[in-house]
C-alpha cells in the first residue's frame, strides 16, 4: 500500500465540509494535510485538519500534492491557476468560472503544469446515472433520440449565495447540462432556454430566474429537455429518462426505503431525500475516490477541464437564450 496523498481543502462551507469529512473518514488514499476557510476554521479544527490562514500558503505548501476547491465560484479560476502553478492536482467545484474568457487560461495553466483537473460533477459518480450510461453505451436501447432531465431543488439557496452564483443556469442547471453531455456522449451545438422568477421577487430583483426549461441540440441530432426549479415542496427531485430507438432507460428518485403504506387517502411512500448532501452522499465519496485514482495516474478524471468548460459554455448560451428569447449556438458564445 502506498502512502496517502497529501490533500489541501479550500473552502469549508456547505459542500467543502462534506468533502473534508469524506477525505478524513472515507477515502484513505488521501491524507488531509491542510484546510483554509477564513470563516469556518472550526470545521478544520473539529476534523483535526491543520488550519492555514491563507489559501496561497496552502496551495504552495510542500506537503500538499492535491487540492479540493470548494470556495465561492468567483474564486475558482484564480485558485485553480495558482494551484496548478505550484504543481498541485485540482478537484474544483462547478462551475469552473462564470465567464468564458477565463476558461482558456485555466485549461492552459493545468496543461502546462501537467496536473490533473477534475470538476465537481458529482452526478457522474452516482451509481444510478453511471449504470444508465453504461447500459446506454452498451446498446441496451439502441441509439438515443431524446433525453429528459428533471432537476428541482427543495428550496432556494440564501440570496447572498445566489448573488455570487452566476444564476440558475451556471449554478444549478450546469449539473444537468453536464449530465446530458455525459449520457449522449456528443457535443451540444445549440441551446434554447426559457426562465421565470416565480418564487420570490428577490430572485427577480437580482436578475435571476428560479424556474427554467432548456432544450439542447447535439451535433448528432439528439435532443435533450431539462426542467429546473429552485423549489419543490416534496424534496430534491432528480430524474433522468433516455428515449432510444429500441427502448427507454429511466432513473427514478431514490428513497430512503421502499415501504409503501396504503390508507383511505391513497398510497404513500417515504419522502424524497432532502437535498444534495443526502441524495448524492455516496456519489461524493466515489467522486473523491475517482480523483485519488486520477492523481495516482490509474484512471482518467470522471469529469475533466474540457467537460467543465463545455458545461460553462452551454450555461452561458442558455442565459443569453432566455434573456434574448431566441436559440443560441455554441459557436456564437465561443466567438
Ligand atoms: N457539486 C455540488 O453538488 C455542489 C453543491 C453545492 C455547492 N457547489 C459549489 O461549491 C462552491 C461552494 O458552494 P457552497 O454551497 O459550499 O458555498 P458556501 O458559501 O456554503 O461555502 C463557501 C465557503 O468558502 C469560504 N471562503 C470564502 N473565501 C474563501 C477563501 N478566500 N479561501 C477559502 N475559502 C473561502 C466561505 O467562508 C465559505 O465557508 C460553489 O462554487 C458551488 O457552485 C457544488
């Protein structure tokens, strides 16, 4: 057994503390040798991870071979580039950035340093979606024709978070754009999106939407339809359907049990998982294990820098499409 790989954690908020806990308790290939979050040092202390008061010191520390970036989106680009310059492998949360202009610089820094960049598209590591993809690519339903993704959060994130998030398409639907690319295994050529702010006037006031439908057209003609909402009264709703020439593949919501109870009011089941930390708990562990394998050189990252960049392009096209109420080609946003 080789020695664990030293890993540093940047950001210990909602998702960062989960990654930190997984590294410490579930992924022996990594040893957490440092963590930096100016506003959540207690998390590092509780997990017994050495505290760094600034992230530059963490990404240049010799004991750190890899970093996990779970800081706010606006810091990702700068932190990836700095980590790569110090020769550190990077697992960065989505989105890579909110702007297309910074993407080439990120990819170039990573290429020049020869380090691994994995992007936090955790749903690729979900056992259900990865099985669906395997069956699809194995020809189980023939060629795919149409993908349908439903992705609804239980409740909107705090307004302060939404303000810096880049909007519904870059922050939330980006997972679904990546899922569509992951399943269809082709590139998107055009995007048509509609969005509304129906849940609260505050979301409208920051220029964002909370409800959206996006249609993607792939270069092989396959279509994908994605519906998103920041609120679902019944929990975190995550479903995927692929309609193929010879059949259909479907991933339904996971539930904490399969028990059903019938009474005069109808048939009842346990509620859906509350949110991503519950629904994708095991996927985050598998994502971290996949990163360890990529750093060790035994596997490719499950989602790399190109995947991260393509998803941002689709999200930027979707935002433009809904603002201007027209279809937008990827060629146009790349120009
Ligand atoms: N893959 C997923 O399922 C998933 C889920 C949630 C969030 N995210 C992404 O993860 C990122 C963080 O989201 P979150 O919901 O955890 O946000 P959050 O606001 O809960 O956490 C961000 C943390 O970063 C810290 N921080 C601020 N400045 C920092 C700095 N200079 N160095 C280090 N840490 C700093 C903040 O104090 C905060 O604790 C976002 O980019 C978001 O898009 C991904």
